[in-house]
C-alpha cells in the first residue's frame, strides 16, 4: 500500500463534469451530457459535438486570476466521432496561454505562452494539461476547444456537424503542474 501526500489545491473550474451547465458559454458546439464512460468508470463524460458553422467550436467559462500567478488547466479527453484534436487555453491581458494536442499521435503539438503534458489512460482517454503564468488580475476565460489541426490557424474552421470530443474532469488551479482531480459543482472546491 502507498500513501499519497499532496499539497492543498483549489479547482476554480465550476461544474467540472458538466460542460452543458449555464456557467459555460458554448460556441459552435452542442453538449451531450452523460454521453460516455469517464476514466473513473462512471457514465458522466460530456460530448462536445461541433456544428456546421465556420467558427470556433468550444466551451469556456470565466474565473478569477491574479497577474504573476502560474495556473494549470487540465482535463481528460477522448476522440468521439471523427478525428478532431483539442486546445486548452487561458486568456490574459495580452498573453494568452494556448496548448494544442494531437489526439491521433498522443502528443503536445503546439505550445504558446505555456507548456503542456499528455498522458494516456485506458479506452482512448488522455489526461491533458497546460501551464502558464497569467498577466491579468481580474476575470479570465478558460477555454476547451475542438480543433481541425494543432495550431492557432486550426481554431476556426467549418464544422461537419458530427465530429466530437469527449471531455471530463475540467480543472483550473494555481500551480505549476496538474494535481489530482478535485470535482466541483456550483462553487470552487479546495482540497486540504
């Protein structure tokens, strides 16, 4: 048996298992809740299905950040229909953290103003994360997007109406690496 010792952490991302909740702005996607079995064995993963518009296909929510603080944003992801990739992002005053992941190759493809990690789990799931330092004290937006490639030019594309990505356990926390998952609902949750 082992003992896991981990520092305190706070997941700032509300409704970490429900991308359809009203705290998320949905742009160019429809969200199906409880659409797949998540890595923990529960049928709670959300599916983000892109529409047919020529736009960004994403969900995002607002959360507080402090300039000069390093944040890590993370989630479990899995391809649904089609071959889309994903992007994690955190807005700033002038510096925008954007990390792109190639889910076919299981790699961090492009890093802008931050660094990313990807770790394989069973049944096609990956734990992805992006870490960067905020230059904004105030309200930032944490993005999760389906992408048509692995660079900034792939954020806006014409969707096919069927391609999708599964999403679970969204987390945004102060710190230089992803800590163990902290589930949230209507408020941020702190692990002591």
